């Protein structure tokens, strides 16, 4: 029974594996893992390992793809070999989670029950169940430079804005509690569609790609700032 419970838990983990967020990547069904070649997550959609969440770099932590699920992972998290049916049962590089699932082996470190911190919600996971998500630019304090990222307001945490470096990252690099902020429109500047979140002396300035996207974000943030959590609830 214990073995059955563990297998069912792993199956639930892989049911949402390889979401197709902005990648045209179809979801890989659990029963197809190892039997069908996955669509790889594109390198430019992640800035950190999709398993251990450590940031990639060109020297000590390079990108690799798990041949079973298609995730972008580091060398440490893909230092496993498993026979894959779609490749003639030849051993292929796979991530630890796929290795456990495909071989039935257990590891000394069991991370399945690890509690996810507030920033450890995967971008693809929360974006698939979000009130609004898109690419935005967050300007620095002097308004001259900034960082482009992937911004998400999740349905299950609608009062918080999560900011990811890329749309398939498995960990947000920061979050902003929206409750109590005011949303301020700003005039268009040099073809940039600007708006702000303001609370006391705290000011965040955002740049949207289009005016329509800017208006959608302003409405979504205003609802969250007012504490409106039900999508069907009318605004005052």
C-alpha cells in the first residue's frame, strides 16, 4: 500500500509536467513518460534550474535537458541515467524526479514532501491558474533603467504579485503584497505605457508593451489592492 501511495503521489506530480506556457509544448501525460519524446522547454524561458532552483551561469552551472520530461535542469539535478522506451531503451540523461519515477529507486534525500516557500511557486504552474500574467518591465527608482520579467497574480493568492525572471522559472525572485496600494495611471512617455503602484513612500513603476495590457494590469491590481478576491465580485 505504501508503494501504491508513493506511485500515485509521483503520478500527480507529473500530471502537470511540461506545461505549454508560451512554448507550444503539449503536456506530457504520466503514462507517456519515457515512452514518448518530450517537447523541450526552451533555454531562454528559464534562468534557474527547474528542479533545485539554483540560477544558471556559463561556467559552474550550465543548462541541460531531461530526456524524459523536457525540463531545463543543471548538471547536478540531471546526473542520472534511465532507459527510455522511445529511444530503444538506451540509457539517457534524466532528472532525479524522472529517475525515481522510471526506475522505482528511492534517493537518500526525499524532496517530495518539502514545503514550498512563498516564492517557490513555479511560474508555469501559477500562470496556468492566474488572474493575469504577462511580461512587464519594472523600472528602478530613478526611472531610467529596469528589469523585464514575468509577472503573475495567482488565483489562489490574488492579493500578491509574483515576479519571475522568465516564464518557466520554478521560483519567483520577489513578490509584492498588493493590498492597500493605489494604482496610478501615468502619461505615455516615449511610446512607453507607464503605470504605478503607490503606498506611502513606496512606489513601483511598471512599463507594459501595449496600452490595452496596461489597462488590464491596472484593473487587476486595483481589485487586488482593494481586497477583492472573487473574480465574479463587482467593483464598488
